[in-house]
């Protein structure tokens, strides 16, 4: 009984400590970020920042969907619990328009001439920066960027006498996969994401939609699912996955696909450029056997996607200057150098600064560097489709409602891939959902 | 009757229940009233430029016009009914097995009860990634050995897979209650029936089951209340898909809240869910009461 | 003679079958725990035993941030359970022993509050918590948990109170025992296993609660399930680490559940469920 009482008192005391912990903290920043390895690295290395500048940092790390829900809730419902939020190229434009994050221009102006020169804003890749700006003002700084490309096993290609062109077409990929497909030995021709989600299967399929000449909406925001091009895209995806792809595609997201590729169970993989680092990592059984090609085209070329996880400052933050110090620290050349020197250049955050790609140590450690840079420079963010469209964004439509719409279409695609639904009912369901988004959102023009 | 034994002043009486009623009421009823209120509003969080406005019954009209609503309602009822039935049967079997005396009985009981104490998120992830994954899981591996096509559990058989998970998690709850009931059955009755030459099966149906009728009632009612609300398992495994195959009302409320960000619509689904649950609970309760009365005659 | 040996053989068969079913039932947990000790690359292809043992996964999980999550989980859960008991016990007492015209109504009202799924009220909860400045605080979480889980305590404890034989209480009343004394010396001791098992069950539910925890906290009040969420999917191989954090997350409630199963089964045996 006595022990119980002591325990009780201890717990109550702990419960009251928040009252005491508010006292005497200098400046403290709350940061919400994604659980990607580059961010986790940032979390670890942030101790250096605290040592240098003396500002303490608290992190919350969550998977992409949970993070987006949480930070959107935080800004939209006015809670303001975070100083720095990690958002993507998708979120930035309308977060800026809604005034949920602050423009960074005034903070850049406060930097001294030497600081600004050292930081060098021109070093950043311009497609990425324009995706993070609104009306010429930058609202977020890219922490890491990616596009999409094809990974293939050069040893298997040699064995079968195949040659991969630098810019393959989807039809070529399909033919290659047929040769490589060997399910009896648990080896698949190609692996493609099927896991439902606008950031999962829809990222990959989104580029295929563009490649096949289809689009989400036409210039008057009328949905374009009920078209031959869109049907072609859906059918092609299903055919390639069921005939020469992995089993159970709807359980395969980025992580599972990476696992399949790095354990040598597939001949090709089309996915995010960041995967290259993992495939050359210590865990990978295919290290040194992987070569790269640009995202496949069909009717349209330059189909690689564009994405950058970026750091932005919440409008409700009370520590904006301190927050700005951190986000410039984390995106500076020095930070990239820090990662390169402490953890290896292969782990350096990719897809943000041109100087990274000009660095010889990085080039030595990352054989995929050139193709990644090409993919990102070529990404058609402003004109993603064959026919003109009123929206921006390669693998998504840059409107806030896309989260819901993309999620729904991703589920429909998964239903189609798993054979639960037929093509027509999927097309009609997507068309209906898109029409509702267009009308309710006030985009639709007669 | 007990009240007559211990007389108490009614003033101090109500003070006893007041704190409980107030806290529970504030958290559940007030929040629910807020939800009902929100269901009459049009508020799309990610479009602050569209503002908030009064929507009347438009949200309800929308959800009743949407064909997926009916599939979702059907899913909710079907998932609950199937899981409940399976839990009852399995729970019964395990209880009968565990009611005997045999070595390592306590260990076996512990094994059976463990799933109940696990977080639904953990359960979902374990089953989806470690066990049933067609490429990396144990079932995938087994089909590779036998050279057959791996079964895509959460893709093609999503509905059944969810039910398997629910049954795995909730059967222990039923075991707890039914086992308790079995252990309260008068052993003398069983002995005298055995002496009279009754077979085990007759004993089961004519002595044990009737003795357990209250236990079965409570287990079913409470189990139903909890299974209607299942959300975590679906969230972690299928996200309601493929399509709407495994979407139930709680998941739909979540999806509309956090993907579509249409607060009014989500609130209408939530209100629909609570109304429907209330009706189901009352119907079930009356049904069970009638069954019990029949057994008593 | 023949009858007893075949009965024995039948018994052994049933015992054997019981072992098989129970092992099959618990297999997923077993597999998760051994995976947490495997080297990440050796997780696939799956094997039933640990081929390459390592504690690395746990080392990675146990970085500095886990401790604040554990502290939060413990504080929030323990305080919530204590508060639930503090207000639930008197309510149960009144329902059973007080002079109420229709105790069943109040009893069923408590049960009906359980119909509400948490995700349905998340947005109003968030808004109200924000208005009261309780977002990202342990206090806010405690308030919500107490409101949601008290009915569970009321339900279970009511049944245990009902089983106290009337005769003992009558005798005490005749002897001039005061109500408070009657509670302390008769009711409480007799229903202690039941009260403990209700408390433990509530502890498990609150510990495992994920939804409100994730959404109503930001950086200070995160509980263990929230920490686990960050390992749910990742880039790169993650199964062994995921198994490790899952094992840790379920460790405490499973231990409590095992401790309380004796009390739960015995407590419920006391005719707990008579409506």
C-alpha cells in the first residue's frame, strides 16, 4: 500500500511538471516534419544548430498523410502550435494564398549582404523555387527535391541482350518487362506502385496520365476522365502490372517496391529519384548493378514528376526570426556539407542546390546524380500535359481539393488493379468525383 | 429494493452521481451536439475563401443521394454482424476448451487474451506487412514455396481480411465474459445430468447455454457497440479500399474530415452513424430480451 | 475400465487440440516479437526463428525522444484511470444502493454514450480544446479520456456492487453501521477484485488510444502510440524496427492485461452480468 502511494505521488508530480517546464526556456522552436530519412537526419544534426545559435528545437515526426492532416488542422483551425512546418510543392501555393504561412521575402531582406551571398538563393533549382512561390514571393525553402526515373538492372539487361535508351517510351518498357518477367523464380519484369493514395499509386499513375496525353480537367475545368486517352492510361497500367508486374500490387507502395528492387526481385522499377540512394546503400543486394533512365514517355515527353519537401514558417508563429534562422541553416550549403562529411555524401539531401551536383565528392558517391538533375530540370511543372490545362503540377493538380480527389481516384485505381471493379465503373466514378470537385470548388466554367 | 435497505437523503444522493454525469455528458453529449450543429453548416477547411455558411439540410441531402453512402451503411452493418457472429462462436469454443482443467491452462488463457490488449494500429500492421503481404509476408512466402499465385488479402479479399482482424482482436473479449459465465455454472447440475446419462452435447445445449444467457447478452451488446466503431484497423490496412469495399461509417467520417476537409458533410455522416447505432442497439436489445424470455418459459 | 481409458484418451486429444489452437492464435504476436530481434535485411524471406540476432532495432527506437512519450503515456493513463474511479465509483454506488426511481435509465444512458466514435467528434473536440487553450497538454487529453471511459468503470463496478449479498448489508444496517463504514468495510473489500479489474481494463484502453492522442497533441503531450505512428511506414527497410516499437508499445498493456486476467475472469464470475 505504501509503495502504491509513493508511486502515485511520483506520477502526480510528473503530471504537474508541465507547469514548471514553461519557465526559463530561452527560445524554443516547434517543428513538424515527415519521417523520411533526410528529415530524420536533420533532426539528429539539429543539435549542431542548437550548439551554434542556442535555440532549442522540438520535433514531431510523422508519416506523410498523418503529418499533412495534423499541420493542416493546425493552421486552418487556428491552433498555431508549430513554428516550422514541412510541406510539399503541392501545399505551398494554396497555403500561401490562404495566408497560413508567411512570405519569406521580408526575412531575406533582413539578411546581411555577406550572409545572402553565402546562402546564394540563385543556387537553387528554379523549377522547384517557382513551385514554392506565389506572385513572385517565395514562401518555403526546399529541403530536398525529387523527380521520377526508371531504375533497371544493367546485369539482367546485358544477360538478355537489351539496351535501355536514355529516354524510353512506355511501350519499350513494357516489351523489356516481358523479357525479364520470371515469376517462377520470383523475379518480376517491373514493379510499380499500386498502394492507394494520392501520394502513393497516384504519383506514379499521375505521370502516366500525362504521358498518354490525358488530363484531369480541360481549360474550362470540365473533368476529362471520360476520354479515350484516360482509358488508355488506366488499361495500360493494369496490363503492365498484371502481366509483367508484382503480385498484390495494391499492397505495394514506395517502401515495398524499394524492398523488391533492392532485394533483387525485379528487373525494373519506375519511382522517385531518391530511391537511387537506397539502391546504392549498404543494405542493397543490387548495389552497383543498377542503371538509370528518364521517366518513360508516350504521347508526351518529359513526364518526370516534381516534388520537394520544403520548410515554411507558420503565420501564427511567435518566433519567426528564430524559425527563419533555422530554415536557412537547414537548407544552406554548409548543412549539405555537414551531412556529406558526417554521414557520407550519398546521404546529402538531393534535388535542391545546383552546387550539390557540381560537388565532386557528391558526384563520386552518387552515380545517379546527373540523371536526377536532368529529371528535375526538365520537369514540366507549369505545363504538365499534352493539351493545355488550367492547373499546374505534374503528378497532382495544384488545388486544395486534390487531396480528396486524388485519394478517391487512387482507391478507384486500386479497385481496378485488384479486379474488384471494371474499367467503365471506375471511369464513371472518377468522372463524377472530379465533376463534383470542379463545381463545388467554384472552378467550373460553362 | 436495495435502496430501501440503506436509506439516504436524496440531496447527498445525487451529489454522488453528479461528477460522473457532468464529465461524461460534457465530453460526449456536448461534443455530439456540436457535431450535429456542424452538420448544418457548409465549411470547407481548406478553402477559407469560401467561408462558412448555413447549409440547412443540404449536407444530409448530399449524403443520401450519394450511392456510396448505401454501400458504406451496408458495410458497417455487415462487418459488425459477421464479426459478432464469428466472435461469439469462436469465443464459445475457446471458453469451452479453457474451462477444463489441464496443464498449462493459465498460459493458454493468456495466449488467447493477448490480442485484446494490443493497439489496433499494431494489429493491422502486423497482419498486413508481416503475415499476409503477398510479397514479404508469411503467406506470400508459403505460396512461393508451393509455386502458386500469392493471395492478395488486402487487395482482392479486403472485406474478409478486415473481418479476420476484427475477430482476432475481439474474440478475447467474448472469451473473458463467456468463460466467466461458464465458471459460474453450478457443477452439481452438470454432475447430476451426467449421472442421468445425458451426453456432453445435451449438457451443453440444455444446461450451459441457458445458464449463460445474460453473459451472451452483455457480450453481444457491448461487442456490437465497440465493433460498430472500428476505425484503427481499417485506417492502417486498407484505408477503406479498394474503392469503398471496406469503408464503414467511422472511416468515412474520418476521410471526409481529413481528406475532403468538408466539416459539414463529415458531421452529417457522424450524426447518421450515431442515429443508426442507437436504432440497431435498441432493436438488438429487444430481440435478445425476447429470446431470453422464451428460454425462461 | 475401458470407458475411463477412452475418456482419458479423449481428454488428451482435446488438450492437445487446445494447445494447437492457442499456439496458432498467438502466432502473430510471437512472429512480431522475434522479428524485432532480427537484423533488418534478414526479415525477408520470412523464417520462423531468429536467424540473425540483433538488438540494433531497439537501440534505434530508444533514442532520447521515446522517454518523453513514455512519461506522457504513463502520466495521462494513470491520472485518467484514477479520476475515472474517483467519479465512477460514487455513481455506481448510487445506482445500486441509492434510492433511485429508475436506476436502469441512468445506467443505460452511460452505456449509450459509448456509441460515439472518436473520429466523429474530433473537429469539435479540437476547436473546443483550442478555445480552452488545452491543445497539446496532458490535461486536455486527461479530460477527454475521463469523459469517454468513465462509463466503462460505471458499467463494470455496478455489476460487482450488485453481487454483494443483501444479507450482509442488512446485518450491518441493523447493527447501526454508518453508510461510509459499510462502504469501507464491506462493499469495498468484497468488490475489490472487480474494481481492480475494471481499472486495469480502462488502463489498457486509454494507453492504446491513438486517435485523440495524435490529433490533440503537437510536441509536448505526445503519447507512445503517437511515437509508434512515426515508424508505421518509412522509406527504406523498416519491418524489424516497426516490430520493435510495436513490441514496446504493447508491452505494458499486455503485462497489465495478463495480471488482471485472473481478476477479470474471477470478477466477472461473480455474476457480474445480471442485467
